[in-house]
């Protein structure tokens, strides 16, 4: 049972490394697939006008422009608010689908970054646990009775000097 904390620490470090690799790979995959669509942020966008849509910020910016265009086409109404016989309904519906796809990529970027960040946290927790375990005194088990803690070496003369303000 005394090896369990070390095993947990090593598993944390390994899982963290795997999470970083998978998070970065997913982020790259989403970025590459989005870039392959050759979408460019509209010139009338508040941010990133004319930039290629290749990341979460440009995808969000383009989705917001599509929303404005769809509201203009629909006379200020969303797809759900338009009558079924309205000729603009199909265009507004397509705009809604495009926005949903762009927002899905924004969420995918966020989840990938979250997984990579959690991977880093797992590694740090594993390393901290190993550090704590390395500083704990060794425990020797006796044949009978409770465990006996090994004696630490006596402090050297320099260690016995009182700290400033503590005397």
C-alpha cells in the first residue's frame, strides 16, 4: 500500500502528457479543417475583417457577421420567427446552419485547449505528489506494533542558529 501514492503520481503524469498531446492534436486538426474551407471574415465585421477563418476568434467573428446579414435578409426576424412561406426563410436557415457550424468549431477549440490545460495541471499535480513523497520520512514496519518512523539526522551547528526575529 505504500507504493500506491507513487503509482498515482506516475499515472497523473502519464495521463497529463497524453491529455496535452491529444488536446494539441485536436486543436491543430480543427484549425486545419477550418482553414481548408477557405472562409474569409466579411469586410463589414467588427473584428478580423478580411482575415482567413482559421481559429476560434475569427470563426466567432464570422458567425456574428452572418447573424447580422441573416437578420437583414429576414427583416429583423430569425428563422423560427419567419412564416413558412417567406422566400427569405431558406437563406436565413442556411445562415443559421453556417453559424452553428462555426460555433461548433469555436467550442471544439475551447475543449481542446481545456484538455491540454488540464493535462498540464495533471502533470504538475503528479510532480508535486512525487515531491511530497520524496520529503516524507521513511517508515519502517516493525514485526509487531505500529510503524516506526526512522530518525532524521541531527541538525548541523549552522541549522541551530535562531532565525532573525524568532529568538
